[in-house]
């Protein structure tokens, strides 16, 4: 069963389509459009948020945290935050050991040219390696959430330390959409559950994010997430051009390929083992946003992403994670699983669905997270 209005199809687990042929991801997009309507006053709303942030952070060295990976979206979010909104961000980067030369160069170039301080948290490699490899042996698709949760924890940890109340994120629902939960699920208990069964060592040095962290940073410290790219017209080509012209920024060939690990995951591992093509979420979002026609998107998705150094990339990732070729071949043959096969906070979160919805109303949590987990 396929959605009539985007690329979401039978490869997406638990896909729900109504009598009009519209999928739940298209419906979620419409909800986000209500939240972030583009028009004459959309940028004014963002400036109002920035004005409030400036006022609250008047006597602080930094008035917000901005995560940066060296990729297009986070780099442009940093540019918008500093140059367009006039805020004083502290750029924060989580180094998981898989940074490419391009990503490192981009991060330092954009920060230095805008005179932005950068703080990098380097993951404890042995711990990070053991947790990440446990996800491969668990045969689940969301092997890169060990990085995502590390980024999340690091930004909120530093915001708490610096007494900063706002964390900026470079996600745009109009160009990235929503990944299905069956593809990408993230919570601290899920990580513990998988590591307990397939990992070795302990999690003491892992940057996990638990329910306690959620209560600490969201309820007690009231740290809010801001998604600036949702308030502005966002065109991928124009954004890349702006970054190149102003910051000697270099593109890395495809979305999320700034990290060698993410490049391996989305362009090799997920399609090969799970038949998951995460370009479907990006292109579907762009179809809904009228940035690309559905016929063109179908043409693009029909072509495999080219990885010039595929064998070298495979060898590099497996060697770093201490996974042999034999073990990897066995992983590819294992029965596919997802978060539903492990202990998670999901059942608990469902009991607090109403409270989480209220948190989105007062901007403690982004609405897109609520839609991802409960739509």
C-alpha cells in the first residue's frame, strides 16, 4: 500500500493510509504547517523569540546553544542564529569518532569566520564503540541513535552548566520530514536494554539521556528547543550556495554524508539489510512542501546513492567497531528487529501522552517529537 501524495510505501512499517490515500506522515506535515505557517509574519515570530532570548541572556556570555555537525542544516541554523537573529550562541559539537575531514573543516571555518566559540564533547571511544556495535548485533535499524542521543545529552548538559535556557536545532520538517518509529526510535532505556543483552562493559561513560534527564532539563530547568529553520523559506541549493560563498564551506555529496558512520548507515547498511531508504522521508517532505514534484522524487529514489569508496567505507567502519567481516555477514542474515522487541520508555510515555502534548503547547518540547511518537 502506497501513499498517493508522497513516497511512503509498504517498506515503511505500520504505515496507516486513510480512505483518501493519504498517509499519517502527510497528516503530521499538515499539523506542522499549522504550527509554523510561512508568510509575512513568520520571520517576525522568529525575531520575537530571539528578542526574548536576548533579554533573558542579557548578562550571560552566551544566550543560546546551537548544535553543529558540519552538515548543511546545522551550519545554516548557526548562521541564522548569529548573523540574521543577532544572538550570541555557543556552538556545541559531539565527536563520536567518525568525523570526516570535510565536517571538521566546515565546523571550524563557520565558527571562526563568525567569531563563535565552539565546545566539542569527545565521546569515550571504548564505551561508545561497545554500545554502537551492540546495536548491530541486536539487528535493529537505528544504529546511529547512539550518536543522536549523545548530541542531545551534550547540548542540554552544557546548557544546564552555562545556565542557558534555549537550545537551537537545525531540523526542518519541510526538507527532512519524520522518520518512522520502526526506523529510528530513541530513548535511554532502549539503549540500556540492547546493551544489556548484546554489549560488554558498562555504560558509566556513555552519554545517555534518561527519564531523569528529561525531568531535570525540561521540567526543572525549563530548557526549550528552538527550530529556526521551520520559520523561514528553506531551499537546499540556496543554503549551500550561501554557506560556500561566506564560509569556505564544502558539500559532502549527499544528505548526512558529513559523518562517515551516518554515510555508511543510510547509504549502505540500512538499504542492504532492512530495505530502508531514508531518502523517502526527505523527498516526501519536499513533495509536501512543493519543493519537488512527485514524479521527480520517484525518479531520484529509483537510483541508488553512489558511494565511490564503498569497500573502503565498509572496512573502515567495521574495523573501528571491531566487527569482523564474518560477523557482519551473520548480522546481515539475522532476523530484523526494532524497538518493539526490547524494553523502552514507550509504554510509559503513552500514559503521559496528554502531559507531553501540553509540553509542546508551552514550547518545552518540539511538536514534531509528539507527532513522531504519537501521531
